[in-house]
């Protein structure tokens, strides 16, 4: 089930129609109150969230979602008219898994939704351990020195991929194709930089192992 919080009725109708055509169950909400009431009844698999809402900022809603245990791991795609790099970084820093600026392509939005939904279902590898860090796909947790590190789904998948391929350098384009399914939609290589920086910040000293290979991309040092 996908929840869509969007106060523009025409955009909401478009998104719900596109999801329906793909046989993806969805519920739409124009008010924050209705959205919050629905969360109490049933938790969605994914949320599409507008930022500029009449009574409460979408970023405030995102912050609350990430603070609550029941909702903190639900993938969130921000759909907003605020399309500057600053706005995107702010949304990703607050825990969004993806950010799509208006005006947008319905096909691109669907591709991003499908990619995130697949990742929610794809837990076919075992725990990954590197020194004091443990990443568990089944529990969708990252433990570092005995403390849980909270990440977005994208950050989780990016770190998991690097852990599965230590000491190997990947270009930004390669990471987009593998982690973001770039073959299905166009994205910016700057997105990779944003997520790498977020991971480094959250992982502290361990984050220094994610090395920038100048002129190429990134790699995770195993030693």
C-alpha cells in the first residue's frame, strides 16, 4: 500500500491514477489530519510526500515519521515544487529516500516507486560484518560499536552494496545504475555524493573508510 499526501487535487488524482494503472494499491490524502489518522489504522509500504502543505510542512511530517519506531523505516519519496540543490539535500538529510521535483514525469515517479518497493522485498543476503559494523538485511538494521545507526533505505542499500564489494572502486554512474536503478529513470550523480556524505556523517570515524577516489568515484576500504 502506497500513501500519497498531496494537497493539489489534480496532482493527487494523477499520481493515484498512475499507480492504479500499475496495479499498485494506493490511498490519497489532501489533509495532514486524514493522513495521520490513516497511519494509525494501517502502515503503508511507501509514502509519497509533498512539502508545501497548508497546515504543516512536509519536512516536519518527515521528521516525525523518522522519529517514531513504527514509521521510521518506511521509504519516503518527496514530491515538491522546491527543486533547488539545497532543498534536495535538506530533504535527504531529514530522511527522505528519494526526491523528485515538480513538474515531474508520472513514468519517472512510478519507476522510482517500483525501485524502492523492490528494495523493501529484496532481503536475500545474509548479515554483513566489517570490524565493529554489522548490517542485517532481515532486521534492516546497522549496528556500529553496539549502537544502532539509523539510515534511510537508500543509504542502507548503498552501504550494503559497498560492504559486499570492499576495496573496489565504483563510479558515480555505476552506483546510480546498481543502487538507484538508473536504467529505469534519469538521476543526477550529485545524488550519490549527497548519500555518501550522509553515510559518512552517521558512521563517524568508520565513515572515513568510504574513500573518494578522485576523478573516479568511491570505494569502501576493508582495512
